[in-house]
């Protein structure tokens, strides 16, 4: 009952207003490529010093929730993930928008984000101490295998030739090693340039690889950016709800995956949404329609990435180890406010903890009305703005967004270079997603491997180190399954085709 | 009438502009917000201590201290760009020892120690060896014995290669005459996670880590001159017979060429923050040890540190 | 799998399908060669990946030889000059920005990109309308980033 009184405390008009403001600001910041959730939260921290701890926390949670969701707008409407968490949303969101279903995709993303967000917050409220222990059982070796599991998604992500996917992912992995190595301290592949010392910034690479090719092709033809339907259809909420109901299992599975991945510090929303996307695709009967504008793809990724908000706070609050980069900023703000993580969380500090969780809950609920409203305007803006204005606007956002990440013009140049390379590669059948997958998973795989190698040397057995743990073996089994499942599935489908006993389409009519 | 008014306006505007420009350089400093660039990501100790300063900076000057992040290359990305930033005192950057000494040693990382004009160093977090609460190693001697019994079998996590932790481990191995396995992680957070998860037996961390995770870890020894007031039971390395005093020192720097009086002014402001009792208490609660090295003592301090780390760098094989 | 192996469909010309794996093999080769200068810990990962890239490239070449390729004749056409112009304008923008400042280069490239992307003929009204909207958008983003989010945008070194 204690939580209830704190929830009511969080509901004061002042706090509600702050939450509303936070969510709205978060959505807008998240929707702009380059302005990540981390930045949104970091900018807000000094503002919150003047507030009471409760209001400060509510506002920080609100802006974070809004920003993760806002990332889906640019993913759907201009094929650019506004935050790394929204990478996988481009896979089906943008094709949907291209064929004229952008409004539906935005509505679906809103519904999925609310569901995912609520699942994450619920996990934070009920299972936090337990799940935090799970996070600790993931050591370097487990992270290494997790990255390998992530890399098995290549076969799902590369259309056409899997070998091309492997080459692309290898290229991405090599790109991820540029700069000063965390382990070993070598300076690698900078070719003498100081600009490359800090490595290739992931978000600027995302903007380059996804957005610049869209721009390049946008100016090449006079056709409009997205297909526009003649008659206005509103926000298509009814249709969206129907899709969400059909995909209710998908939504819950993705939210669970999102929460699970988020409790592992360092894994993050991008991996959560990629894994849930491939799981949704694997579970679906019509897996070939994924990547071509399947609404279930959008539902899966957006549900997963908003679940990481609540999930990421589990290690942050219980262990004092931030689950995601925005969590790190919020943890810093909490420490400055005098809050200590650990066992006092639900005892001495219960009032702050519960208020914070209640604030996250409220912010997630506010996503529904605010998201539908702002999403409608974002969609209208993109489809009504003439091309001669759309192109410079998007270009402007990519340049200023990339610059803002670490105030660096060099990052803008790298972004543009990768953009042109990405466009050329795409033309020759190399999709950007395997490259990005390599870029994101590279550091996790490498550090996990080298640390595991050192630990193996210390313990005297490499085999025990890499193949000894139950978690490692489970992930290895999953990876093998992930590679061979499409073949097994194809066989099974041949054997007993047209048997729709567990078809979700039928479930709804019964 | 109209003409004289506009002339008057123009003259007034010009005057105020000129005065604003000159004032900005001396007495009135700071007359606008100051950008405080942290060359690391958010949530680390540099970030948290900067956030603590933020509040008092506004109290003292009436202007805001705006924290920015420029992570990459273990600080090298930020420091290599400092010299290109405006040298007017309105851009300051976090400066960390031993990073700024060790990074440019023996390789080109885009900056030299001389490129940074450090104007104030305000605290340090002493190195410490941490173990989990349920660890069999009760004292530092237990750990050393274990390392002697099986050279290389004792694993210690830490943040990065050629970092403060790596240096501390090298020095410790030398002083205690043992061989351990140092496992570099990406940042202190990841290193402590490995300790908590039992993947390593001990961690090279700081008193701040022990303060943050006080319910799960304990320290075997601290590399400060005196025992930390928060941990009166934890001995220093010196007490145990190992001459180790060190840690991660943090301060602020401006680009080379910033006027001396502005540097002095900045140094004064941050010294004033350091003397604020509330700030002192907050820093201590987080496990930091306050330090006060103003502009006029900076050269001597840097020279002293340089000597210490040059010796270790030789040991690490960074320089010949 | 199917009995009669169909020819592979190229994304572009058949020749480029052969050239791309060669490109990746050479990237892998350079990375492998460069990794020799690194410490053991630093080299192990990039060297492994480089080998994987080379192997994947070789396998792809073998696949192409064994199965044969069909040139893709339905490549999308489009205005290449406009594409090149877009990239040139954006690159120039990024390069000049530290010198001329953010606002000026932002406005200049906004207008240039507007011209690049315009297919219909310009009327006075349309031009003025677009210019005003463009100025408003630049002002909005500038305000958002520089004032609200405290991003230190380059002011330009030419007038300082």
C-alpha cells in the first residue's frame, strides 16, 4: 500500500505538469537524430537541482521515457534511428511509411511503447533485487557469447546473400576496433589521424549509414518521399489496436526480452530491440514479410526498447551499476541529490524509490495521448512539406545532430563518409544493418573475449572458462538454434503445411 | 533631436560594448555561463564531482557551469581538442592525473601535457584493493600469500590498460614482489560488476567505489597518506609497509594561452567551492579526498607527479 | 534445397558482383597486415575478424563462379549530378563550419540544398515562401541546440 501513497504523491498537479513537459520534450529530442536520450537527460540534470528530489526524479524519468519513444518517429518517417534503440524500428517502420502506412506505424509504435514501458516498470517494481542478481552472473565470457548470439542475427538481417551479410558485419566489426583499445591500449587503424583516436561514434555512424543514403536517393528523383493517401484517415487507432491484439504474444515476448537485456549493464536498447525483432520474425508464420513493412516488426522493437527504460533501472538502483548510458546520468544526479543505492532502496529510501517508479509509470501512461498527438503532427509535417524543404531540413538535422554528440566537426565528416560508403554498398547489395550490428557488438565481443582469455589463463583452463558455465552453454545453444532454425522451420512447413492450429489470426476469431 | 538621440544611442552602445569586452576579461569574469567539458562519458567520477561543483559555482558566481561530455580514447579525444577551443576562460575541461601524463607518453595521441593549462586540482580518489564481503582474503597479506602460492592466478579487475589502475597494479606487484593477472575493463563500473559477480577475485578501484557499494565490498588497503574518515578500519598501504600513495587526481584545465588573471580568477572560484563545508561533506560521503592545488602551486605539483609516473611508465614499457 | 540451381541475381552489374568481394578481401588483408604491429591482446580480435572477412569474400567469389550471375538490368535510375551535389554541399558545409560559423554555413547550405532538391520551376512566391520557412527552421534548430541544449556551436574563426 505504501507504493499507492507515493503514487498519489507523484500525482500532484505540479508533478503531473512536469511529467507532461518531460515526456513532450523527450519525444521531440528523441525524434531528432543525434539527440539521444542520454543527452536529453544530461541537459536536464542541472535544472533539477532546484527542484525537490521527487519532482526532479519524475522529470528525469519522463524525459528519458519520451526520448526512447521519440526515436521511433525518425526511424519510421525518414529511416533514421533517432536513438540507437530505434535501429530495428527502421526495418519495418520505414517500408510501412513508404507505402503510405506511416500514420499506422506511428500509432503502433505508441501502443507498443506503452505496453513495453509498463512491463519494464512492473519488473522494476516487483522483481528488481532478484533480477539484479541475474545481471551479476553475466561475466565477460557470457557477454562474449551474447555478442556472438547477436551476430547470428546477420543471417536474418541480410537479404539476398548471407555471405554479403558476413562481409558487411566483418566490416562493421573492424570499424568498431578503430581508435584506442580499451583492452591492450593499442592505437588501431587510425592511419595516423588524431581524429580517429576516439573511434567511430556509434550514433554518428547510424546517422551516416541510414540517413545519408535516404537523402541521396531523395534528391535523385522528383517523386515524393512517402506515398500519400488521398483521404485523411486520422490516427488509425482502431486498426492499430487490432494489430496489437493480434500480436499480443509478440508484444509481451518483446517486452520481456527488452527487460531481460536491459538488466545486463552495457547491452542496451539497441541489442534488446534487435533480439526481439529477430525473435518476432522467427516466431511468425509469414517471416518473409518482415523487413517489408510488417506491423509486427514495429510492435516488437518498440515494445522492447521502451521496456529497457524500466529494466535498465534495475541494476542502476539495486547495484549502483548503470544499465544504459542515460541511467548513468540519472544515477549521477541521484548521487548528487544524496541518494544511495543498495539495500536501503526499499527501506530507508523507499519514499524516493517508489516516487520514482510511480513517476516512470505515469510518464509511460502519458506516452499514449502525447505520442499519438505529437506523432500525428510529425507525420503530417513529413508528408506535407515539399521536397525542396524536406531535404535541407533532414540534412540540417543530421549535421547538427552529429556535431552535438561530442561537439566535433570530425564526427560530421566521418558521418558523411560512412553515408556515401553506405549508399554505395547498398547499391551493390550490402545492407547497412549487418554493418551496424558489427559496429555495436564489436566492443562487447572483443572485450568479453580478451577478458575471458586472460581469466582463462589465470585459472589454467580456457575450455572451462569459455564452455564451463551454464549461462554460456545456454547462449551457445541458442546461437546454434538461431543459425539452423530457418532450415528446420522450412522442413517442418513442408511436412505439414496449412495447419493453422496455433495461428494467431485464428485465435482472435475464436 | 533625432540625430543626436541616435548618435547618443550608438555611442552608448559602443561604450557598453567596449566596456563589456574589457570587463569580461578581468573584473567581471565570469559574466556568462561557463562550458565545463568532461572528457569522459556521463556517470563516472569526473561527472559526479563536476555535478557537485555545479551547484556551488552558481551560488558563488551567479553564472551556470554547463557540463558537456566529450568521451573517447580514455580522455584523449577531449584533451586533443582543448587547444582548438576559445582561450577566454569560458571553456574549461576536466583534467585527470595520471591520464594526462601517461596518455601522451611514447605515442602520439593528439595532445601533449603542455597543451593543458591546469589551473586547479580539487580532489583525488585514492587507489584501493577491493574484495567482496564473502572473500576468503581478510587482509592484504592473505591476498599476497595467495598470489605467491600461485603466480598469476589471482585476478584483479580494473579500468583500462595503461590507466591509473594498471599503474597501481604494476607498482604493487613490484613492491610486494608478486605476479597477478590484471584484467582491464571499460570503466570502473564494468570493473566493479566483475568483482560483484565473482568473475575476478579482487578489484583495483578507489575509495569512492567502496563508498558506493559499501554493503557488498570491503577494502584491503588504501593508497592514501592517512586513513579515510569514512573507513577508519581500513589500513593504508604505507602502514602495511608498501610505499604507495596515489589514485586518480582530478582538476580543471583551460586551453594554453588563456590570460593569467582569468586563470587566477577561475582558480579562486574553485578554491572557494572546495572550502564550502557542505561541498566538503558531500564529497567525503562519496569517498573522495579533497585536495587544494591552486594555480601558483600547480607547476610544482605536476613536476612531482611527473617523476612518480615516469618511473612507473618505464616499468610498464611505455617509454625506454 | 532446389535441384536446379538458378543463377545468382546481381544487385548491380555482374562485374561489380565480382569486384565487391575483392574489395572486402583487400580490406581484410590490410587490417590483417596492420594487426602485426599491435600487442597480442590488441591484435587477436581484428586479426580474427579480418580472416573471417577474407574467407567470406573468397566463398562469395567461389559461389559466383560456380553458379554464375545475371546482371541486374532494372537498376533504379536517378539524377546522379544531384546526388553528387548533395554530398558536395554537405561536405563543404562540414568543412567550412568551424571557420565561417554555424549560422552562416547553415543558412547557405539550406538554400543550396533547397535548389538541389527542387524539381518544379521556381516562382517568386514559392521561392520566398521556401526561403522564409527555411530561415524559420534554421532559427528553430539553432535556438533548440545553442540556447536550450547548450551545445557550443561553432561561431566561426574568421570574425574573431
